[in-house]
């Protein structure tokens, strides 16, 4: 081997060793938390999600999505920083425990911060309280037949932060539902319909009313919903007839007098959409209706909006109406790719009557502007996390797939 070859080989070895030492140093610099989750009797709870939320914008969230059969969890690879640690049930219908924040706090703003130093390992345990629940049945107001597929959500009317957890349930074939994991507080139930569940959405009780619930308690509810109007159809690309890809665009039913959104639905598989549960009335249908604020297209989808039946403006739209239980189908559209041109505000009654700047107008005194599609993707696209991560509170966080060996 030549001297140059020996030097080259030595350099490669030194680089490899430096990389290894750097990796080991980085691993040693990270911190971890571990611990055990039990119920009020001290028995372990399997299936609880534990998350460490960084308290600065530069530190994200990391979670162990399931405590093991001994109630144990571990979250490694944390940056040395300050964290807010939360314990909650992530969709396990067999569990009913009130979410909790370290140490023993009900709300995130009350949580004790956990300061982690470089290489530090902290034991953080939690003892969870049995949750309260709403349960009952949902039926047709006129026939008293059970309604399947209604999503029921318990919304706290007390002060809440973004990191607090909301819980929902869905009615089965017998119309039965349950919403669990609720703490002591005041709630308003929301009955949501989607897909082809054609009933008008409802709140119980109507605002400003609320229902008081105690952790560990149970309240029975009988709800009766009114049949609605359903609008459905297919959305394709103009020229090719290719169905719009799922969640690339949305369709909205608009109030025929004010142009305000009444209800929207995403375009799903094969370009199909369904907007069920509209109150009896008259509607215009808008396709690819982007969210606009202060003249800016916040979530451009790349398609130019259209109104039914294949017209470019709200004033030209063919209106639709129906009686309770009606299904208005084949309300289709063919969309073209392009930059959006839209009114500076979407509800005409909220727009200025004239444009002092002399900008072009679409009629009715509504100023228009053209916006290139440089804004963030719609929320549906942002929720597609990569590398095995999972979306939680708007952040993509790691999913821990297995537990370490039991500590002795």
C-alpha cells in the first residue's frame, strides 16, 4: 500500500470514529422521562398516552402512546429543556379516566414544569381519576327509529387551552352512544352528522346553557334529531374528467341570501362528496371555495372556484332547495387548475360598498385580487406526518412502538 493510501485509510477511520463519538455524545446529551400510571386504587393502567410538550417554540412534543400492562411508560431522546407532561386516553373506548397534567393538575396552564438537564432521567408518575360520562340514545324525531353514525362531542364551556383534550363518541346501530374521560365541569353536547347521516346537527342544551357533570358520574341523554337535506355529487378535473384526489378540495352549501357558509364537506374517494344534515331551505353550492381573510387566500387548493351549475359567480348560481329528508344528487362540477380570484371578503353584507382604491370588481362593489399559491397547505395535508410520527395538537410527534425492558 502506498503512503497516500495509508493516509487516506487513516483519514476514513478517523472520520468514522469521530462520527461514532459524535452520535454517542448526542445520545448522552438527550434526556428522558419514565414512570408509572395507576388508578385511584394504585392499580396499573395499560393503554394511557403520555406526552412531554416543550414549553418553548423550539422544542416539540414527544409521546409514548400506550402504557404497558404494568402501567409503565418511557419517553427518551428529549432535548434538555422545560416540559409540560400530560396523561390522557387516546381513543381507547374501554378506558374512562380524566386527563391529568403533572403533578395532579386538571388543566395545562396549572401544570408543574419539568426541567430536564443534559443526560438526565426523571421519574414522573401519575394517579388518574375515573372519568365522568354522557351516555344515551339518538333517534329520529318523527319515527323514533335509532340513528347510527352520529358523532357526539362533549365540549367544555369552562376555560380551555389548546392542549386540553376533547372527547367524542359515535352512535351504533341501536342509536346508543357514550362520551367518556370527562372531568368535573360544565358541558354542551354537539351532535354532528357527516357522510350520509342526513340529520340536522344539534347542540344540547342550546347556548348559553350547559350540563354540569362530576368526574366519576354518569348522565343519561335521549336526543331526537330532525331529518335534513343532503346534497351530493362528483367533482372532476375539467378537460380530463379525472376525479379530484381525496381532500384536495371541498364543497360548501351557502346561504342563498347572504352567501355565508352553512356546511362544507371534503371531496373524498373517486371525487365524490356528500353534505348531509342541512336545515330545510334554499342553498347555492360552491366548489373549491377557499378560506379568504383580508383579501388573502389562506389555504389555496390550486383550483378555481365554481358554483352550480358550472358558473363562475355566486350571483349566477342555480339554487337548490328541498324538504326534510330530501337527497339532491348529481350536483357535479368540473374544476380547472389555476390561481384564485376572489372577493376581498366572502360574505357580501360584510364587504365595503365600494373600492376607493379603484381595484377591479366582480360586481356588487366587491374588490378583487389575485393571489399566487404560496400560502401553507390546507390542514388536511398538514396532518400527514412522516417517518412514523403522529399528529398531536398541530405537531408531528414520535410514536414509541415498543417498551424498554422492565426496570428492576
